[in-house]
C-alpha cells in the first residue's frame, strides 16, 4: 500500500478512537505492509486480519484488541508492543521479537504455533514459503512479556526465553517448553496440564496454585522454583526411560509370578512427586528412595521395601501396603488415610498358609503430623516410631507393637489401641 494512504487511514483511526464524526476504524485486512514502521502507533481494535506485516517495526505499538487473525508477522519487531486481548489465531509470527510485549488475554488457539527461531519466537502455521516452520530452539525472546490469562493450548514453545514473563492464570495445556528459559516467570494459577518442561531452566519461577497434572519435568531442578499449593504429580516419563523400563519389567514380574520380567530395584533414586497411583509395586526395592510429595494413592505395596525412604508429604490414601517395610522412613505430613498396613500370611512352598504372619514395619519411622485416619495398622511394628501430632482417628492398631512410640499430641479419637501390659 502507498505510505501516504496508510497514514491517512491511521489519522482517521485516531479520530475513530476519539469517537469523532469523521473517524473510521482502521481496516488493513489483507494489505501488504511488509517492512512498515508502526512504532508507537495506536492501532487499538484495528482490523488487520490476513495482513502481511513481515519484518514490520511495531515497537511500543498499541495493538490491544486488534484483529490479527491469520496475519503474517514473521520477523516483525514487536518489542514492548501491547497485544492485550488481540486475536492472533492462526497468525504467523515466526522469528518475531516480542521482548517486553504485553500479551495479556491473547488468543493463540486454532493451530497457532509458537516456536523458537534464530531471531525470536514464532506463532502460527505455515511460513511465507508454505512450509510448516521447524523447531529451532535458539534465541527466542519473550523476556518479561505479559501473557497473563492467555490461551496457549498445544503451542510449541521449545527453547523460548520467558525469563521474568507473567503467565499467571494462562492456559498452557499440553504446551511444549523443552529447554525453555523460565527463570523468574510467574505461573501462579496457570493451567499446565500435560506440559513438557524437560531440560527447562526454572530458577526462581513461581508455580503457586498452578495445575501441573501429568507434567513432564525430566532433568529439571524442582528445588529451584516455588511449587507451593501446586497440583503437581510428575508423570513416570519425566524420570527417563530407565525408571519406566524398570516399572514395566516389574509389572511383568508381578503378572507372571516371577516367571518373566524382573523385580524392580529403585533403591536410592530421586523420584520426588512421581505419580505411581494404582501401580502394583509389591516386593519392589525402594530402600532409601526419595519420594517426597509422591502420589501413591491406591497403589499396592505388599511386602515392598521402603525402609529409609523419604515420603514427606506423600499421598498414600487407600494404599494396600500389608507387610510393607517402612522402618526408619520419613513420613512427615504423609497422608495414609484408609491405607492398609497390616499383616501378610506367610505361605509354604505348596502355597498353603503356615500360620505365621509378616507385619508391616514402621519401626523408628518419623511419621510426625502424618494422617492415618481409618488406616489398618493391625499387628504393625511401631517400636520407636515418631507419631507426634499424627492423626490416628478410627485407626485400627490392634496388636501393634508400640514400645517407645512417641504419641505426643496425636489424635487417637476412636482408635483401637493395643492393651498395655
């Protein structure tokens, strides 16, 4: 388009924004605006769907609520631009620079693709050559961008720089953020279900109250970020092929009574926040494993060795753990409501009971502040166990061995306690 014509249209758009009679809403739909400089312009609510603005300069441009559906913004400079509530569905922003941009409430749905390129970050489908852009994880820049409340569902954001960005309450369901720089980013209240953050840098990132169910966090330093109140149970895949393979072999071992597969040996491994709910880990070796915050709800842990394991804050609700070895384990603030930690009848070579039982052991375990409400601990070994401030409401402790067990401040309402003497 002729630059003078564009300038006249911009002037009339300013009049329209001011609600003056001679004003007219800017309509540059399908216009060829390659390389145009719109720096600092007020393009609020402008119609620019399908426009070609590749390599355009839009530094500090106000594009809030603009219609940019299917627009071509490849390699455009949108530094510090305001794209609040803009419609970017299907827009191609391959290689665009968005450092410091405001993208609050932006809609990237409908096949919108965000991916790194040599000069920035791309959103959109096919590039100008008609080819779907391939992932390139270098140089993407969305540092300190405001994406609060934005919908990024299914986007490819591998290698993107989101350091210090605001993604609070954003929808990042099934987004790929592999090798992304998320240092200091704000994800408070965001939906990150199924997100892949493998190898991402999350130093100082804030995930308070975020939903991270099914997230993949392989080789991520979980201790470097704030996950307070987050719904976070990490998929087995996050812990690499080795752990997944060991669990698969163990499943075979269980199903074939040891004829096939191999008993799981995960002793000492760091599997914090892993989701092992409904898994059968009977007989597995998890001695000294780091399972803080793990989800073991309704899992089967019969005769499993969890001695010296760290299960701080773990969820073992409804776990079947008769005969489990939790000696010297850390169970602080763990939830074991309705869990069964009773006895297993021993059987001879012919498979018949021999009249003896193997009891669950929590000897010298630290279960301070743990919740054993409605749990079965019949015959369990609780010698020297720390149960101070634990909830044992309606727990069955019949025949349990409780010599030197610390019950200071424990709630024993309705519990069945072994007879003294």
